[in-house]
C-alpha cells in the first residue's frame, strides 16, 4: 500500500515581497477590499450594499469591472422582503453578456455567483442559461427554479492565468439570464494543491493510490459539500474565507456507532506565527471550530461511514479533516480510512501530535450509485482503539472546455521606460500604505460566506418582531406568501392555555422541527400542537409551505390543519389529535392486541395511496410530497390513514416539463435514488418512497437498519433481492404470515417491485398503485378467485369492482409568484365528520 501524504497544518514564513506585490495595484473605493483583484459586486444596482462587513459596490463604479452587456440588458428591482439586501436587484441579460475583471495571473481565485428569483414581472425563476469563464463551463442548462428563497450561491475555484478574466452569461433560446451578485477574490496559495494523489478501484479488488496530476490546478472545482462533522452550522462570519460548513448528521449512515465529541480543552496546536504569515497561511484550510468538534466511534470498535450525494462517474476532490481532540497523549489513536469499502490509508494519524490539525486530500471517481462513501475504521491493535472525523469537503472536478484565449497585453512584450520607472516609484510609495492597511484590514475583514450545498435545507432564523412574519411580505420560495388564511390563526396565549404552557408531561412526540404536545382548545377539541425549536432542522420555509398546502386543500386521506401561530419567535402548527398515532407506531407496537391484520394494513396503504394520488392529480399544478414515510402516515381511531407533514412539498412540474429541478430533501431509506442522483424531482419520487412504505408494512421493519448484515441494511434493496430469489415470504412480519392469501401477496409484491424500479419512467403512477392495492384487497377478501401464482398482470379480463381512478381536472391555476400555489379543493369522498383532519405524535419526524 503506497504511503498517503500527510498535510500538517504548518505555516509558511510570511513573504513581504509577495504581500507588497498583491498591494501594488491598490484601489480605494472601499477600505474593506485590499487587492485590485478582489471584487464584490452588487449586480443590477449602482448603490453599494454592506453585507457581513463587506461592501458590494454597484456596477457603475469606475474601479470595478468592465461590462460587456448586450443592448437589451437591464436591471430589475424587487421591493418586497428578501433574505439579503444583495437580492433587491438583479442584472438581466437577453443575449450573451459578460463582466471583465483585471486579475493577477497564475493565482487561484474563488468565484461566487449569487442567484435569487425574487418576484418580478419577468418571473426570474423561469430563466435558463449557461455561465462560463475562460476555459471552463461553470453552469450548463442552468434552471433558475431552485434559486428561490433563501437563494442559491454557486462556488468555484479557478486558476486564472491571464490578466483579464471574463464571466459570461449566455441565455438559452427564447429565455434569459440573470445574476444578483458576484464575488471574485484570490485564495491562499496552497489552499488547493497542484499535485494530488488519486484513488483508483475496480469493484472490490483493484485499488490503490497514484499521482493524479502535477498540474491539478489546470482544472476548476465546484464546491458540492462542506461538512462540520460532529458540530453545528459554521457561519460565514466565523470562517476566515467566508465558507459555510453544514452539520453532517444527514449523511452519516450508522449514527448508532458514533457520538459527537467536543474538544477536551485548551487550544489547537497552531504555528506561533499563524496570525501573521499572510495569505499563504494554512490556517485558512479550516477554522478552529471545525477541528474542535468530531464524530468518534461510540465504543472504539465500530466503523463510522458517511454517504454523500455526488454526480455519477465523475472525478471529485475529497478533503478530510482530522484533529485528535480526545486524548491527552499522542500516538494513541491509529485507524484506517476507506472509500467505497476499499482501504485507502492504513495508518491515519501516523505521528500527528495531539490537538494538531491535519488533513488528507485525494481525487476519487464516483461510481454509478450517485453516492460517495467514506468510512473510518478503528485499528483494534492500537494502544487506544478509536476512529474519528472532524470535517469533510467535496468538490466536483471540472475539466477544461477549451483553450484559454490570450490577452492583448500578453503579446506586447515591449514595456516603456516611463512605465517601469512609474511602477518602481509607485511601489515604493505604496509600501508603507500597504503595511498599515494590512494590519488594519486583517483585524476587521470578514468576507461573505458561500451557501454551497444544494442537498441540505438552510435553516431559517426566527425574527424578533412581535407581529406575524407571514403577513408582512415575508417570502416563501422567493415570493410574498399570498392569501394566508387568517381564520386559521391562533394566539400564543390560547396555545399556552391548551398545553398548560407547553408542559413536558404533555409531549407526545419529538422530531427535528421540535416537540409535539397534546392540547385541548377552549372549544373542547383535542389537538396536536407542533412547536418549533430555535435551530431546528425545519425552519420558516417548511412552516410556510405546510400552511400554504393544508389551508387550501381538503381530502379524507390528507391531514388537515386546524390552525397556526406565528408570534414573536414562535412557529406552531396545530392539528386534530389522531388517536392511533403514526403507521410506524402501529407496525412496531409490542402490544399484541394492537397488531394490525393484513387486511387492515392493505386498507391503510390504500388510504395513503388515495391521498397521494389526489396530491399528484387533484390539486392545481400537482403537488409532490417529497417525504413519504411511515411516520408521515397517520391513523385515526378507526385506522383511517391520512398523509401528513407537507413542509417539504413542492408543486409538480409544468406541462412542458416532466420534473422539478430542486435540491434533494427527504429521508434516507425512502429517498428515490434517481432524484438523489439527478436532483430532478417527479411524482415518481413519491411512488418510490411509497414502495418502501409498502415493504415496511409487509415486513414490519425499518427502512434502514444498520444493526443487520450489510446486504440487509437497506429494506428496499433487501426486499427486491428476496422477491427475485423467491424468498419474500421469509421476511414477512411473522404476526401476519398465516393471514395473507397467496394471490393477494403476489399482487402486492408485484406492486412493490414496480414502485421500486431504479428508473422513474418504469414506475407506475400513484393512480396505478392505488388500482393494484385495491385489487390485492379484493383478492384477500376472496372477491376474485384465482389459482395460486396465477400471473396477476393479466387481470384485464377479470371482473372486479375497483375504484374509478382517473386524472382529476385542475381546479385552480398556478399563479406566477411561486411553485407552491394550490387551489382550494374538496374531495368527493369527504363526509361531514371529515371537516377537519389532523396529525398527532411523530416520534422521528423531521
């Protein structure tokens, strides 16, 4: 096994000459920006914006970039509430246009592009365009639909070898391009290596490390993930390069094997000159706070693994951060690093001092799964078996799309004597200014961070106002939230009364959003009160989405909202109390008298399928739930199923599209692998998740169970394997094995198989799923008599009374403001007693 190079966080000596060179072309529109080749631009505006101690200069500033705008380019303004003042304006392009910057050749730059589709006559979220820089295509066929609240920031690392650097926006046919803000600045010289090892593998055997390239920086990099393992969100204000580090909890595959571990105390062992060795300092690799938290093995013997979504069959730059914050003595913790279950490094922590940060870099090509798996494995023969990880960064490698054109200045080798003399004199004059400014700026400069993950939700920060945030221009998906049903609004005082001031004894469930309390309103109605907690995984956008959906649709098999509260820091949703809890509760109940029969399980699945079918076809524009799972299917006292939790819901694609481009959200184990890989959400994504629920109903086991052997961990994969091998009966819930009519089981298992097809186009619609489940129920009841193992797909000639499953007409039209507009509708099957529907305890909901 080749030795893998260890990068200690040691710091180079400060080079005054290099520093002065950076200052040799200083300009002074804002004292926060030291280099000529540092740019912060407020696009579409001539007004500077101060954001996070940075001044984003308006486009008209003479010291900022040359513009090559098309004649039909113009600015667009937004007067409604936005998440950042940078998003009040945008520059619109109807034909190819560019910004041109003066840069320092042969330096690596950070390029950040801000996109936010605020409400405007032109409907920014309909934009489709490309973005390129010399030699690289950064964005191809970019669809602005996913640039709604809270906006999208794309981050790239590009080595610039010329004195001029253009960022070009090219609209697609009949569309347009836009941008809200641009950041361009140099990064520390050694932040990205020019020579790096490459990990290669073939299946489970051929593998090894080799030199990837001695010219790695000839590629560009696009940031995909930056994770603070074992810690909280690291904000842009904290990171010294304005990066955002997100928690890793959504990606760890075996959380039962790991624990979050804080720093044992003291300080990290940095070089004493760390604060003064200039732009080449390796302190910029990661902030201290990243190295001061980690996930470590729970008992020192278990493996810990993370699976992060990636583009398939593509090179990625992986950086893993380590710091032994657990031990007072060095050389105790030695462990192994695996990628895709193949050994990469056999002696992680070889000789590293305690509290001394270090990191490993490697290029790895992703496989066809759409996931990249990283594992740390304890060496049980070491003095103190343990394994840990502090941070993870993943960037897509972008190969060159063509030669980089020469600058006119590159061909001019004759430099006049006056220019030389002027440069020398100017440099001497600027020396003293540079030193003074450097000392001052290094104390106060904080750059705007990047929002670099399209896969994790961005937490919303609660406002401090005492009035409602939903009725004063607050946005959802980038647009004002219209027509909020104020009749559903409940006062905080009433809810405090209903829950005995949110007494702990009233808690009936807990999830990522917060606690769920059982309460009684003044009119005597028993309710479930879901109250958010500050810093919860579900924030204001999900809160607003739930209100928007549930206040405007009605169906017997969809949970119904009774009210909401939005006072001061509170975000509270109120539902009718559901006596039987979640489907998951009933499936895993240890009370023998509460075990669901097979017939009851089929009826529950049918009810849930009806609710989802209605979401897809009965509401205006269609709604995709995006988080179908057993904890989001609720049961009333009569075991009537209702689909719940619409915080992640999205309106379906417009007629000319088959999908919605959006960041991936959902729950591992239920998540559609095609959506996971492509970020293209369709109705068939819900169908896949529902297929997992069907298996869960049949087997009464969780979607992901890390305690089982490796091949059985994922229920969907294991269930399909068992069906294909003809041993599905072996994994059926023992409590119902003798109840299932063979043909009913055959039809049910065929339905599961179709739902779990890897390609969404091969899956049935939810209407077809509903038809098949009704048929399975009729077979169970004996309404259709068939021979065992008869091909249930040839059922067209069988006379059977099945529901009239059809595409319901659109009952309302989508407005142009956002993708969550839903018409007020009522299901024909609703009875009088179904005027309200509700949600109760969710043990592991978001």
